[in-house]
């Protein structure tokens, strides 16, 4: 089991490094070829757009064996990415956008398969540890990969970044191929049942007294996080008096907090109910967001670390609950649906926040986010205590 978990995390590390590098390089690539800020910003949308159809894509992860799906989807991206070497003029940027959409589709399917396979292959008492370590690996990569991508792009152009990403996908495919897990042959529905099966993830979450409040709390938290993210440059400029580049320092501090939470999440979720952990994470996140209204570098850095501690704890608690509570043949759909419910509000809030920061004073907006977050945390904790349906991940509910 340790060998399986180790291979999992190695695959996450390798593919995450390449994906983060490509995410950064794609925007710079489009900007350098077209000179358009709007088109450069659309690269992020192209990557995230497939999340909108997450329930449909998650169905794929429940209808085929998951380990081979992870292997072949990574191998397919490794074969596809070198085509981006052809994108050397503005009129060929369409190919980059097409590949980014396929990239997003692969990522959504792969994440659903990964969550579902972990739920069946690992001891359920250790799922919180696994998800926490996965967060630590992912956040650690985000501290390094952008520097590598920026250096490669500045020195050699976009082509080597695409080839680096292709290489990480090929290596990840090899790592996942080495995993030895036993999977039951999935039941393949008739075409008439496909749409009904696609909605199974939403029904699983909506009907569960454990999953529903956790996923909804995660959605609410990401909504607040989107507004907070939109305000970051205003905090840096108006609040702290620094250049926009200082936002990178705050994001790095947030990454450090996320790494800490990833290491601590497993032990926490074995000792306290998921609702309690999520409520604590939301409360900590909310208080830290409000602290950003204080115009002081030390406070801003501490707040960023605490945001990094609180925010992922909510998400880890929600996804661990999905793995524990969803039926084995529907984990992929439930995971993909949860991802949609968690991250679409964040994208909407980024746009909403861009308007709010132009209209509202930070000394008003950020404390309002704090009040909303604390109210959500109190409501979640109160419902959990009243319902008595949640249990620590180290026990059987």
C-alpha cells in the first residue's frame, strides 16, 4: 500500500510540475505572439472551461478501469504537446487554445479517476493523509515550477516548456503504469442511461447529509476566495504601497501555509469530524482575509500564510468525505461534480471581485468577507453538532 501511495504522489509531483509550468508559459506565449492581454487571459479560461462539464467527464472515470485511463490519458497528452512547436506565429495561436481545452479535459477526467482509484486502493483511514500529502506536493511544485518555466521561456522560448510538459506527462504515464491495484470490471451502461448516470454524482452529493454541507461549504469558501483573489493587487498597491510584483511574495507565503496544512490534514481528519475541520479552516481563512485590510507588511505576510493554512483544509475535508461516502461505482462522478461545484464559484467570484474592488474600499470589503466566512463556519459547525452524522476519518461512520 505504501508503494502504491508513493507512486501516486510521484505521478502527481511529476505531472503537476509540467502542468504548472505550462499554465504559466501559455499566457506569456500568447501575449508575446499577439500582444493581447485579453487573449493571454483567455488561456486560463481555456484550461478551466472543461470543469463546467465535470459531471459528464467524471462519468468516463466510472465506466472504465481507472489506472489504465490514467496511464493512457497521460500518454496521449505526451504525444499531443509537441504539436505546439508549430505555434510560432500569431495566426497559429488557435492551436494552442485547442490543446489547452484538451489539456483541461484530460485534467478533469484524470483527477476524477485519481480520486476514485485512491478511494478503492487505499485504506479509508489514510485518505485524509493521502489528500493532504497530495496538496503538499501540488503546492510545493507551484513554488518551483513557475521559476523554471519563466527561465526556460526567457532563455529558449515556449517550445522547450511544451517539450518539458510532454516529458512530465510521459513520465507520469510510466509511474502510474507501475502501480499494482486490483480493480473490478466496471459496468457499462446503455446509451439510454448515459445522461441519467451523468447526474449520479450530483444526486450522491445532494442526498448525503455528510457530503452536501461539506461541498456547499467548499463552494462558499471558494466564492469568498475568488473575491479575495481579485483584491490582491489592490491590497499590494493601495494597502501596502508596493509594486504588483509583491503579489508573488504573498502567494509564496500562502503556498507555505498550504504545504503545512497538507502535512497536518491527515492527523487532523483522523481525530476530528470533517465538518469541524472544514468549519475551522473556513473561520481561519475568513479571519486572515480581514487581516489583509491592515496596511502592514508583517500582517499581510502572516495573513497570507494563514489563508494558505485554512483554505485547503476545507477542500481536503470535502474531497476526503467524497471518497469515503460515495458508492464505489460513483466516486469518479461524485469527485468531478464536487470539483465543478467547488471551483466554478471561484471563477465567477474573480469576475465579481474585479468589479467590487473598483467600487468598495478594502477596509469595508475585506471585513465583510470575514463576517460572511465566520457566519458560514458557525453555521456548518452548528449543523454538524445538531445532526451528529459526521465522524473523524479514522473511524467508521
